[in-house]
């Protein structure tokens, strides 16, 4: 099977800081892959490189066999990569419906503004926001704004969805709803790369996990194996903790 | 109801020259010219959220393009089209260069364009007459007939601008410009080619202004750099749009009409201090009506329902 997303030695420097250092991995169609790592590990930078918010310093990125580093953001979204933002980015003065319609109109193939709005309503139904369709996007609660981000991404009819901390700041009940939603996205055949801090979510969703630390890929594999990997524990909790644990065992 | 209102307004405009004197016809022509300037700025400033001060540059460029063409024997109407086309082409190139700047930086970059063009016109005396200005061929028509002719032509240009504005707003282009105004990065991510969209908006904000500039040259028969590159041609449209309501079709029109009435009343009654009084009124309106006259609940007065 050909990978849907493939990173080859991707490096990004900001001045003297190497935010991502020779990162290579791939995602196969239909997978839900978790991207984890401590704060500042380079997770969001990686998503920003794939969606061309920044350019790569070195390395290559392939989507569906085509090279996409060097393309513009809007070109990449039209190829079928959608993303959500850690800090949600709605169009505040538009209604919820118009926000989603924007995604349908410019990347989802809708022919007219009206058609886009019709499609938007379907997506709002799917994420459970249909009742709020005519409300202003600025008036939504955080949980609903995250759902709006999802609906907007869905409207772009993506093959690959990059979720950047969609669960941050949500309550337990809201997280459970979000989990169900993400699973149903995967059932639709959308490949998902999810940045997540909550291990509960990672273990529940991801077939495979990629771990970043100081911009380097330090582990990759099944979620349950990766959380036992000493290097991963060290990255999160420090060498001291690993030594202690080894003595205890 | 709403459609009826616009039809009534159009009939009044069409009949006005046959009831009003030449002063009124002249005033109404200027009013429609202001409508064109305000609606044009609305494309880039109101819809896209880029505070452009380049309107004066487009106006002056159109005026000189039209005047020079007419001087070479090009028919008047064709000269207006040349003015419009040249302004649009110029705006496309300029836009690709300066639309990557945002906020204040874009404003400053667009502000200096008129000054640069004025200096160029001033120094190319052979072509433009420099500071001496440029005379245009006089039409072989009576004073009244000329007033009426220019009035109806301006009406045509204004209608064209209004229809274009209304059309753009209903299309994906207008929708995308609204997205760019609210969050340009998010707009890029959902598949909008912001560079192209902004450049089109900038060209739209130039094409009718360029045509109006060429029209103005034919109308007043004599132009000079300080007159047509006047920075007030850049500032007035912004005030009109903010006065009426940005990002709509009717807002700039209402703003242009109200602005002209204020300007005319203040001019007559405060001969020595008119600019100051006008400024105070504008400050007052922007403080107390920040979203423009359209934000008043006028729909209730006329019994219009909000769509």
C-alpha cells in the first residue's frame, strides 16, 4: 500500500533553533496516527510544514505520491489535506453555517454559495451543530468552536485530516463525544493524524503513535508499546524517573 | 418594497436634469462620482479589509490617460475606457507588489503611490504638460446639453459600479474576500488563493475610479497634477464608506450622498472653516455610528424585513 503522507528527512530551522530535525515517517491510508511529545517538541511545527504555513528548510513531503513541499497553503488544501488549529480560527463575523460553507466552497468543490451552504448544513448535522447554524461563530462555546473547526475541515472533503489538539480545554464528557466523532470520521475513510496530550485519547484512538522530542523523532510504533519505551518516558518525565523505575522493577 | 425603492430612486435620477437647474445637475453628477469612488474603495477596504489610499492614484492615472488619449484624437468614450483599463492594469501590478503588506504598512505603501505618479506627471512635461496642466478638446455642445450629457454618462458609470458590486458580493469572490478580511491565514488554509482574490479586489477598486477620472477630465476640460492626484480623492471615499456602512452595496451609496450633502451645506455656511467643521462632523459620526448609517434600524422605519 502506498503511504498517503510521507515525510523524508524534514528539517525546519528558525534562526539558530532547529524546530524539526531530519524527521521521517509515513502514514498509510485509513490509519489514525497519534503525534505526541512534550511541549515544544515540534508537533505543531510539523503540521504547519505539511500545510505550508511555513516552508521546509530541508527534506521532502509527499501526499498521495505527489511532492507537496513548495506548494502554497490553498493548493495543499485543495489536494485534500485539511487541518484544525490548536487555537481555533473561525471567521468571527460570519454565522456558523457560513464558516463551514467557506470550506465547502473553496476546497470542497461546491459550485455556488448556496450549494456550499446546503453542504455545510449536512456537515453541521454530522458534528451536532445544526441547531446553531444561524448563530454567530464568535458566540460559540469552546467545545462548539472545536466542533465548528471539524465541520469546516470536513466540508473541504479531505483525504487526510490533521487534528491539532482538538480536545485541549474540553471536559471529560465533551472529550468522550469528540472521541466518538473522530472515530466516525475514520469510518468515513478519512486518514487522521492527531496531535494529542491526553494519553487516554491516544490509547483509545490511535493504531500507531509517532513521538517527537526536541524536534527529533524518538519513537514510533503501536500506542501501548510506545508508552512503555524508556526514551519516551525520559522525554516526558526526565532521566531521573526512568532510573528510579528501573530500580523498582 | 426594497426593489420599489430602488426603481423610484432610479426614476428620480433619470428625471432630475429636466426639473433641476445646472447647479443641481452638477451637484448630482458629483454625487454619483462620489458613489463610484466609495463603492470602488469598498471592494478593497470594505470587503477585503485592506485600508487602501490608492484611490487618488487611480483617479489621477485615469484622468491623465483619458486626457492624453483625447489629445491624440481618440474619441471621448473610448478615452474613458482606456483610463479604466490602464488603472486596472496598474492596480494589478501594484497589488501583486504591495498586497503582501498588511494593516498600516499596506496603508502607507498605497498612500505614496499618488505622490509618486504626481511627480512623474510633473516631470514629463512633453507628454503631460507638467505643472501647467493639460487642456482637453471642448465638445461642440451648448452648456445645458453638456451638463445633461455628462450627468447621464456618470449615471451609467455609477450603475455599472453598483451592479458589479452587487454581483461580486453574491459570488464566491465576495464570500472569499469576506473570509480574507476576517482571518487571512484561515482563509488560505481552507483553500482560498488570497493573493489572487486580493489582487482582483484591488483591480476592481481601480477600474471604475480610472474610468471616472477620465470622465472627470473630459467634464472639466482642464486637469493639472495637484487637482487629479489630490489626496482628498483617497480620503473622501473612505469617510463615505465608513459613514454609510462598510462591506455592503447600499452603505457606500448612502455614505456618498450624506457626505456630499454635509460637504455642500458646510461649505456654504462656514466659508472660512469648512474643512474643520466637516472634520468634526466626521469624527462625531465615527464615534457614535461606528458601523455606519446602515447600522441604524432603518428597516423598521420603512417596514423592510431583514432578509
